């Protein structure tokens, strides 16, 4: 069964839009979906000419992104209420999600985190919010949060970001299908086609 | 009749992909298509934190863009051979295209310039190439080139770039429909829908 990797960042509205539909698009197809949490901060910091860790996009581009995400959400029928803090820190969520990948609850957890941030305007950087999400899923929140913040686990998330960069990933959402990177919610269908139809692939 | 503006930059492969299909998508619909030439150089120069006029994208992103454009071209059935010089200067082409907008030949001229650069690997920054394209369209190339390089006409192209920025445009291709900006070849269908269906529009 072909695997498709879904690299997501909790701060990204486009990754939220992809998360909200990827299970439905993959369902019933011979594809194994791997949810892969990612942090864009360390990736953006290493861009050439990138003086500050959170370089502002041009104001016109920032305004456009919000409007475009709202239009895309409306077209897909996905609820979206722009967060009062944007971007929100995704660090704790990503650390917890990585454990969810080991233990089989990363999909529902990640969707709940996205909903908290992009529908309910809750502060996902706050441990209380993450704890409430875990509790809502019937998961042992205290032990998960304790494990998620251990130094070895933090290092594992950092190594995951390195793995993403080594694959050629520079933004989120990204999809990897048969070794090929696809970037952006609007490339999800293309990534699935690439995974499903080897005959349509062409060499570099 | 609703107007849809197509803002294009001759250096952009995604603008080429949009140019190659926009007339077909607009045909038979109650839309008036306005081809609007644009230079991205002066727009990028004014990005915040933009130290050099031609900041390099991250290497992974540059490699991705090429591969993604090639996949998009293959899927659309649009020929694309990556230019041996990239990006190519679009200044002369844009100056000439602006005259074509006044005189009704901007569409065929622009498609021929894109084809020269992205299919035939010809140097569209060279006046000889532009002259040959104009000649091929049966247009008076010498007088057009003379007019295109007059100071007042150069200033008009600069004013066009200001107009684009005032509309909120920051990249190419961009489409403007009913005052709304759509960015990217993959947003062309959305822009057309927006232009055609006022009832589906929602306020900011």
C-alpha cells in the first residue's frame, strides 16, 4: 500500500484546510496516510537572507493570505474564524502530536487542535487547552503532557523537522507521495493522484 | 459585462500556464478579459526586509517551483521546457505588451512571448526576439519597438505597476474580479466563479 505523508503545522490555516479534508479524500483508496507534525519556525529561520526568525510578509500578502484562506474555507464548506492571535505557537501541539503518531491518535488530536485554534479561537499554545483536548478524546492528558516535554522528545521533534527539510519541504501543508513533494492545500489532489497512478509519474 | 483582469509577468512560469488557458476558460462566458502586463522586480524590491532586489528563494523552494510548474504543465497538457536562463528579463516584453493592450494585439503577442521563452528557449530580453515575434504577428515591429522605449511609455509601465500594488497585487499571475484579488494559476477558476456569481461573494 502506498503511503502519503501529510506534513502539517498547527499555525497554518492552509494546513488546517487540508487536515479537514484529507481523511475523506484518502478513504477507500489504497493509501496509508501518515500525519507528520512539523514546525515552520526553524525552517523559515534558515532561509537565505532571513534576518529575523519571523520575517513579516509584505502587508498586501498577509492580507491576501487571510482573505484567500477564508474564500477557500467557504468554498470547501469548512468552518474558519480567524484566530485573534495569529500565528499561534504550535510547539506544544506538535510535541504532543508526535506522541499521537506513535500511539494512533494523531488524526483526531490534530483535528481537535485545529478546530480549537481556527474555529473556537482557543489558545493552543496553552497547556490547559491541550490538556482539555486530550481529555476530550479520553486520553491520559497528564502523562502525555509530561512525556511531550521531556528533553529526548523535544529533540525528536527537532529531528523530525530536519527529516522534513532533507525531503525538500519548506512550507506547510506539504504532502510526500512516492518521494515527490507537493506543497499547499491546493496540491492535495495532485499528491493523491501521484501516489495512486505510477504510470502518470514522469522523471525529473 | 463583468471584467476580469489578468496580471501577468513574462518571467513567471505560472503566469505562462495561466496565459495558456485563460482565453479558453473565459470564452463563451459574459466576461471581458483584460490582459495587464506587470513587472515583479519593483514589487519584490519593496517587500519588507528585502535587502537585495532579487532575493534568492530557499534552494528547496526554487527546486520545488520548477518541479511543480512542470507537473502542472504536464497535467494541463501545456508544453513547457525550462528556460536555460531563469528568470529572464521581462522588461522589454512588458513595455511592448502595454502597447498591445491599447491596440488589441496583447493576447496573441503575450502568448507568443511566453512560447518563445518557455517552449523555444529564446531570449525574450533581446530586442531581436521581440521584433521577430511582432513580425510574425504581422505588426509594424520597428515603430512599435521605438514607441515602447520612449520615456513617457516607460513611465506608463511604471505607473501600471503602481496601479497593481494599489490593488493589493504582490505576485503573478494575479486575477482581479469584482475588486477581489486572486493569486496563482490555481486560483484562475476561483476568480472566474467570483466574477460570474455575485451571489456567492461574501463580504470582508
